[in-house]
């Protein structure tokens, strides 16, 4: 009769070796799942290992730490898919997944900026909102939301600039050229290519600028120099500004020369200067002012010349000539008196002497003495 076959009972060391092999197999499987981001499968396998040995380690890696990592990675992934970035960020930090922490930080930053831009736009602060979208485009040029940001930025700029554009168009229609120029400048500073209803802000700005120049030129011709200069400065017309500045310097210089010549009694030269100054004024009032000055100096020059000739005639006892010359002075200005004797008295004396010389040419009466001081 044969003995029944029985398996040998494994020893404690053999049982330990079998368990160790099993744990190693589970760990390798769990590690593979972890690497391939199958977080739930990895977590379950590491949990099985912990049931055998809660302090199990392999290749310096603690199974408990790996289970926690898989657990937090799974939570983070779920939260990210649901849009709960704050929870995802916390879970990634707990999982020591610093790469994903950085990505979520970026997403949170973008999310915060987008929310801020939407808030600003809803309050009517379109310019600030547009700047935020512009910053997002510059910092994240290849982002999946790039097209959306571009659309929103353009919408904000249009909402911000459209009121200025409309003000400019209305001002053009009302021929308010400086208002139109100012409004279109506000648009161009922000968006040089702004267009609305087929009309370019740049083209309308240039149209307004030309009209402002024409208006300023007209003001200059009317003598409103300061107003014209303000208009030239407003549109930055440096060429016109330099011309007018040089013109004003020339005019001031000529005025000083004319007034100096008049003060020195150089009447003819002063009159010539004043006539030249008349050509340097655009307005009628300015021209009339210097014409009066020129006429005044011309008259003074003529009176001075007549008086000198009259005194010479008296000195040479040519009384008829003296009478005529002094008569011309009296006719021009009866109050003229360059010396101590009035012009009327000198005229009477010359006339009396002229008559006396005509009817009594041999009379030996000496001529009266005419006092004469040095002419200025």
C-alpha cells in the first residue's frame, strides 16, 4: 500500500521570501502606474503594500509617501478638470509636484487678470482692461486663449476710443477744427490704425490739422499773433512757430531802432523805419499805428528842414524867402516853436521886413535881431 503524497510545509523564511516577492511585484506595478499617471491604480496597490507593511520601502522610496503622492495627484487632477484651481494648487503642493504647481500658478494669475479686466470693462474703464489683455498677449503669446484676448482687447479699445472718434467727427462737421484735432489725437495716441465705418482716424486727424493751420494763418493776418501761435503749438507745427518767432524778433528789433531814431531827432530815417514796420504788421490797427508814426516823423522832418532854411534866409536878409518858408511852417503847425521865438512871431517879423525891403529898399534901418538857439 502506497503512502499518500504530501507537500512540504514551508518554513518561516520561505513564507517571508514569498511575501517579499509579492510586495516587490506590487511595488513595481504601483510605480509603473505612478509614472504613467494612473493615480487611482497606483494608490490602491500602494495601499495593499501598506496592509502588509506600513513602513515598506524599496530603492529608498517609502510606500506611504508614494501612496500620499498618488492620492494628492488624483485629487489635484480632478479639481483641475472641475476648474477648482485653488484646490488643485494645494493638492499639487502636497504631492510635491512643483512643475504642476508652477502651471497652476500661471493659470491662477491669468484667471485673476481676466477677472480684473472683466470688472474694469463692466465699470467703463475700457483702457485699463485693454492694457491687461495686452499684457496677457505679450506674456503668453502662444496661449490657447490668445485669439480670445485679442478680440476682447480690440473691443475694449473700440469702446474706449469710439467716444473721442465721434466727438472728432461731430467737430469736423461743425468746423470746430481744434476740437476735432484734439479728439482725433486722443484716438491716435492709443491706436494709430483706428477705423470706424470705413473712416480712418489718421486721415481725419490730418484733415483737422490742415484746417487748424489755415485758421491760425488767418488769425495771424488779422493781427492775433498769440492766438495763432497757440494754434501752431497745439498741432506741433514747428516750422510755423520758428517763422513767427523770427518775425516777432525782427519786428521788435525794428521798433526799437525806429523809436531810437525818433528820440535822436533823425526824423527822415525814423519815418523810413516806421514805414517799413507798417509792412511787418498783418492787422489794420498795427499798420495804422506805424503809419501815424511815419507821418509824424515825416512832418517833423519837413518842419525841421523848413525852419533851417528859414533861419538861413533870415541870416542872409532874404526876407521874402524867409516869409514864405515860415508861412509854410505856420500852415502846417501854428504852434511849432523849436527856439525861444514862436513861429508866428518870426513869420510876422519876416513879413514886415519883406514889405519894408520892397517899398523902401534904401532904408538904413538895421534888421531886427532874431534870437536863435541850437536846433536839436
